[in-house]
């Protein structure tokens, strides 16, 4: 077969994306439900493996249900490209899945062009990236940073243990450690993802190339006061746990102004009060403080400040308090050589690109512990993600896919 320049087949890519999104679709909401290790998640993995087999790839599934399709030499190192297939509940049509579909389309384009890579390309769809059980288990297993102790202890918000969910899917949790790739077996990892934010759309730039993925700390805060009658308890005699929560939330902008910068984020996105009744002063409040930044020192300053805020709010409202660290991930700088390669290829293709951080976590940050890794973004309309209204224009998708294809061709060479 004579070789020619590979190109992305947009209609084929769209068809593949539609095929994946037939799994877990909720017609009542327009959302997608492929929660990690749920029935739709496992079904779409089996379907995608069959799609890769039809393309002649060598397909396998590891012990945590990461799936791989290898194109090129059977032996030796490879370049991994992909993202994840699982979603949050009622998620969108592009988050994660777009990167997996683009990866397979790039391999199809290389095959159609008669390119025989000198180094193998592996399309990867990682498992449990969305953190149902509190981590990014698929890429953590590949990178060899998942531990047996963490797997044994992990539970989801409903109390289901990770080991139980894996058993229900026919997986042996002990296979987690066996999923680790050997050092040197993966030369690079590329991930295309929607931005999940408004920056690219606001700037009118179709490609973001990520230099750093923000770290994140989640602090679980418990405030305990006294539940009492809302009509008979004088305001000055209350120990109102919700008032303490409100004081903490009110302090967030002041903490950011004093200790943060443009990449800093503090969010209280989950809160519960007890007894949660209209005629009762709340006696207990539990909430999570989510702190993010691209600088670990800034994260620690914000954390220290928020811990002090909680203590002050508890004292002012006659409350007991406890703060537990639920999870922590340090910021990760991605590979500068791959970043440079992506910028070079974007320039060659005549596509504008923006050097930017990622406030959200992605598989690339975990894979960086194993191999040089890169992450590129395409715009999200209105910055919306993790919701049925999530959308990325196809013109931008095509540009992102073409950039991934160009980078892959450079990385793997031709035999």
C-alpha cells in the first residue's frame, strides 16, 4: 500500500462517539450514566473492545478493566493515547469519551494511510477515572501507584466497597497491582479532553495545551452544636451548626484574596445538616471543603487558612468541630518536551493554541509518574461539563483530533 498523509475522518469519529453514547443514555434528562463499574460502564467496555478487534488491533483488558488496543509492533515499548469511558451520574456526551474515540480514530487514520509505526500505538480507555471510589483507579493501576490497602478501604458515597463492585463485575481486586506497566514499556501518554471550563471559548482559541494539572485537597468538616426548637430557642442562646457552616462559606472569598492567586479555587460543594427539619435549629453540619491550585505551597497556605476559619466559626457559634483530610493529590507538571512537540505541531497545522493549567484532575497527571505525558484541551461551550448541556463544536474537535494524530505520527515514526 502506498503511503499518504493521514487525516481524520470526522463522520467516522462522530459515528464512533454516538456508538459509545448509546450506552447509559437517559432520554428523560439527556444525561449519560456510565458510572465506574456499573452495568453500562462494563457493557460499553466490551463493545469498544469489539470495535478495536474489528480494526485489527490486538485487544486486552487488565485486572481493573482498563482496555487496550495495540497497533504496530507486537513487542517493545508503546505510546499510549486515550482517556476514560466512565461518566459522572447524568454526565455529558464528551467528557473522557471524546479522548478515547479520537485515539481510535487516529489509529484508523494511520492504518488507512498505510503507515506502519516503528513503535506501537496503544489506544487506552481507563477505568473508574471519575472517582466514584475517590481516585483515578485505572491510570493509578497502570502507573503502579495504586495500593492494596487503598483498594481494600475504598468506598463510594453510598457505602459500596470498591472490592464488592469489582467482584460484581467479575474482577479480582488483587489484579490491581498486576495492572502496573513496567518502567520503560510506555514511552509517552497523550490525552485529549474537553476543557470543562470557559477559558478557550472566551479567548476564541481552539486548542489548550496543559503545562500543569492542579493539586486538590478535600477536607471533611463536622460541626456539632445543639438541635433545638426554632421558635423557643433565643438567637443568642443557639449553637447552630448551619450558622457555623455559613460563616465558613462567607470567609472563602477573603481567604482567596489573602492567600490565593488566579489558579486558586475553594469550593463547598457538598453539605448535610441534621436534623434538617423546618422547625429545628440544626444541631450538626457536615461538609467538604475542596481546595485546588497549581502550586503546592499555595494549597497548603489555603488549607491552613481554612482550618483557622473553621475553628473561628465554631468558637463564635458555640460548636465543637473536627476536620479530616479525605483526599490529597499534589499538583503535577506535565512533560515539557511533549508540550513543545504539541505546540510545534499546532503551529505547523496553523491552529492557534494556548499554554494553560488544568483545574480539574485527569489521567495524564497520574501517567506522568510512569512516563512523559501530555494533555490537550478543546473548548467547552459556556464552560459546561458534567451535565447534559455539555457541548464541544465539531470544528474544534476536528482540530484537536488532527493535532493528536500529528503528534502520534511524530512520536512513533514509521518502519
